C-alpha cells in the first residue's frame, strides 16, 4: 500500500474511532434528560452507561478478535460502524428503558468489532518501527470523541432535546459505513499469514503464557483503573468539594489535549525503540508517574480554578499511554493472532478499568473516608496505588521483552 494511502486509512479509522466514542459516551452527556423524559431512576441510567455497554463490549472483544483473524477486517469495521450508528439513531425514538438497554447492548457488541480489526490491519500495513506512532494516532480518537460528545451532544440537547442529539450523532456513521467498505483495501496478512487452526482457548493460553504479555496487561490495567476513576469522579471534586458543577462540562476540553499527548507518546515510544525495543514500555511508566503530582495537588487545591487546571494537566500525562499499550502487545503474537491479541487487551483493560477502579473508589468514599475531602482521599488512594502498580509491572515486563517478542 502506498504511503499516502496508508496514512489516509489511519485517518479514516481515527474518524471512525472518534464516532464510536461519541456514540458510547452520549448516554452520560444526556443522562439526566433521558431519565426525566422516560421517568427512569439513576440506577437505570447507570446500567445504560455501564454494564449494558461495557460488559458486552469487553466480553465480545475476544470472539470478535477471533472472527476477525479468520475473515475480512474491512467487513468487520464497516458492519460494526453501521450497526452501532443505527442503534444510536434508533435510540432517539426510544419510548422505554427496555428499548434503550437493548440498543446499548447492540452498540457494545458492534463496537467490539472495531479495534481488534483495526489493530490487525495497521500491524499488517506499517512496519514495526512505526507501529506505536500509528496506533497512537488511532487511539487519539478516544479523547477527541469524548470531548465532542460533550460539545455536540450537550449543545444539540439544549437547543432541541436528547432525542435529536442521539439522531444527530448517529447519522455520520450511517453515511461513513458504506464509504469505508468501498474505500478501504484489505491488506495481505504478512509473515505467518495462515488462519488460526487451534482452539481459541489454546491460542489465548499461548498468548497469556508469555510473562511479558501478562505483566503488560497487569501494568496497563492499573493505568486503566486510574483513568476510569478520574472520569467517574472528577465531577464530584468540582461539585462536592468546590461547589462548582459548571466546571464539569468544561473539563471535556482537556480531552482534545489528551489526543495530542497520545500521538506524541506513540512517536516518542518509536524513537526510544531505536535504541532498545523494550523501551516502548517507558511511555507507560511516564503516564503512571507524570500525572501523579498534578492529581495530588489538584485534589487538595484550595480554589476551584487551581483544581480544574491541575486535574486537567494530570489527565494529559496519565492518559497518554493508550496507543502505546495497544501497539506493544502486537509484538508478542504472530500475524495470524493479531486481532485476538487486541481483543484480549480490550477485554482486560475494560474489565479492570470499569470493574475495579470506580467501584473501589466509591467504596472508599462511603465506608473508609469521611468529611468534605472524602472524595479527594479516596481518589488519591486509588491513583497513587495504580501509579505504583503500573510502574512496577511495566518495568518488570521490560525484562522479558527480548525473550517473548516474535522475531
């Protein structure tokens, strides 16, 4: 594939990833309006945003990765994009909780088709030396999408209502899906190109049998716990400690900066790898330690403005690892198992991030700490623990890189 066409495909995939995060995050942005219109409770809104999407997305990632290793990657991407966009549009016509939760289940299922296919596609399109960079360009879509969900969803819902907002954010995907099918060319599966023949469980055991892979997943799971904890409770910092709920929506602006930091982290990882490939892990360590002092100062800042600025700078550093983490695991698997490895990565990160970080933080707030700063104490306990855990396990993973990497 020619260079300009290859990078054009990266841009297209990044736009699709942006749309996926707009559509998955939109329920959080429109939650109160949906709740009031359909007479739901907060638990039901939490189920829509959390388990209805995240558990399905995480659990489906591995089988979707397996299917992708056996079929067309552009087909998986195009079908997934069309289905989740259609479900988002149809959600704008929902008259019941049952309809909405069914739609969210299909959003989670179809979005799980995207990243394993993209990871495999990019790994077969770009050289080892550029992999962290292009994966990070793609991963920047996470934070651009989250930021846009607040800006577009919030503004449209205020001008019209949540139903129109759902339809507006879903339509671009319906238009882009057929274009993706016609524009994207399926690359050949380089190197060991045969389709996997063993049981998926045999393949999973083989991948997880490598020490560097296990340590990679544990280390980056700590970072995911930190990231989801911040997203879940940063609003409590501004609302409960500083009585400034208006700052919550403005925090979304930092997400655009995070997108740039993710790309920069990927580029730096590839530069570090010129000396020694295992140094790509250092960008994960940078994320683990770089945000810690800013979060610590921000959580205990006296003024809301200082808290807003420091927490925003913290997220720029702490979330910069996303593209590097997805790229590194590809070095430990043969070409025929790339999408499966991506599915395993997404499964572990999603379960650890959603399932451990926020619940533990909430438990600490309710049962361990008390007073006006309970949210700050709880968040910093989890953030500091995750920072230390990620640093230890990622340095540990570096030791086994040369032993486990696929030549």
